[in-house]
C-alpha cells in the first residue's frame, strides 16, 4: 500500500466525524475536464488482470483533458469503499472503474446509491436494471473468443495431443473459457484432450506452479490458464520446456521459446469511449459487451511456440469471430455425454452466462 493511499484513507477516517470538511472538498476537479478513478485489487504490473486494466488506464491518460487517479492493491473489503470516497471527495472523480469482481456487492452498489451524480462501471455483467442504481453499470470483454483462438493455435502446435488447463474457480465465466479453448483445439485436431486442474482461487502462485508441473508430468506439452496472473504458469511451462498460451495481458516476453499466443483484454477501448461520452455530456450505457468485433479482445503476438498452421488457422478464426461466427456450432456434448445443444449458439447468447458443464474432450469435473 502506498503512502498516498494511507493518507487518503486516514483523511477519510477523520473526516467521517466532520461533514464540513468533506462537503468542502466535494465537486469536480478543476485541473481537468474529467477525472477518472481506477481501482485495482493487485499490482498494476502483475502480467494479468490488473495489468490489463492499467494498460487501459494509460490509454486514458493520453487523452487531453482527462485526469486519471489510480490505486492498486486495494482488497475486496471496506477498503475499496474508502478509496472510492477519496477519489470522489478529494480528487473530484466523476467516473469510477473499481475493477475487481468482489468490489461490486455491496461496495459499488452502496457508493452508487450515496453518490447518484457519479458514474460507476464494474467489469462484469452483474449489473441488473431492476436491482441496481441507474448510475452504475457493467462492461465486459468476452475473452472466451480469445481462448477459442488460443485453442485453435494450440491444437495445431501440440505433439502429444495432451494440453493442460489451469483454472481458478469453476464458475460460469471460467468454464466458458475452458470450453471455448477446448472447442477451438478439437476443431482443428480432434485427437486433443484438455486436462483441467482447478486451483480454487484467483491468485495462488504456489498452487499454480504445482498444477503446471503436475500437468507437464502427465504428458501435457502445452499449458493454458484462466487465473488473475498467468506469470507463474507461463514461467513454469517455459522452465519445463513446454509451450504455453496467455490470458488477460501479453505474457510473450516470459516465454521466448514456448509462447504460442494469448487472449488479451482491451479495456482501453471502453475507458476511452466512456470518458469521451462524459466529456460531451452524453449518457453512459449501463452495459457494454464485446469481443474482437468491438476491439475489446485481441490476441497476443504469435510466439516461437506456435506452428505456421496454428498461426494461419488462428488468424482465420479471428476474422470469423469479427464477422459474428459462433464458437458453439452444431451438436455440442458435455464430457459426461450429455447433449448441451444441437444448434449454433450465438457469440453473446445469454445461455452461455450460466455455463455449468465441461465440453467433450476435457478431462476433469466441476
């Protein structure tokens, strides 16, 4: 925690008993046309979720008239409520992006109720019009598209036909990405199996390293993942001499020999759009979703671990996704043999938000 964040929280702790001090500091900042606050649960240099948001913040900083205030390593506790208070009352922020899953309920909801003139946007699809304040909302980059592309590149770059996948939690969002990766890999290589290990939380570096080693020991020659920071997984795979696929941000420099490609979040696209709308006095949408089609998802540069065939097929898949071609096509079965669907499922179909199964080809359970 920085000295700045300590002074902010200490100030608010004392000001709680003195409404006069707070009211004197309220209102928009004078030094910029708009002040945007961005809050991170971890380090901005984590090679993952937080770094992806930090890259988006950097894009905002390049816009004239936009001031960005940031705070990192803010836990999913009352600490985030204090940080939001300080950004509003001290920095004059009128648009806040609290970027961790656990910030939303109750902290973002409560803050939005308390400050109806401030806009809050959270990077999930949790916001609901009939339940939550109108000045709150969500935005999300559908990274299942990037994982589908990862899978296609990996399916044509494996020699053992055994791919390992390390996931944080068996929730719909994560399962959707695992499934999309597997569908991509098996589309180009039906002999591929994906062995899944669930660690149990978003950031467990020791457990992640153990999982990566276990998968390599089991014969997997490619490791993919959905965790907050893939740094340990990518580095472990590289040390073990196997290939890897990235997640959230660009991890190519961590694996110069084995990196294939990665699924990257492009939050800057949304941040710049929202800031521009506020500067023009336009109403922000409560929900924005997208993928390659809206430049909200991108693939990392193809690395030395990717075959030429994998690169070509992946680039073709990106073009298909931009054109709206679905990932779930035809009959899709679970790895327990149950028919999930017998027809094409549109990219943003709401049914995918409730994913509670693993598709055929995945070795594992939920």
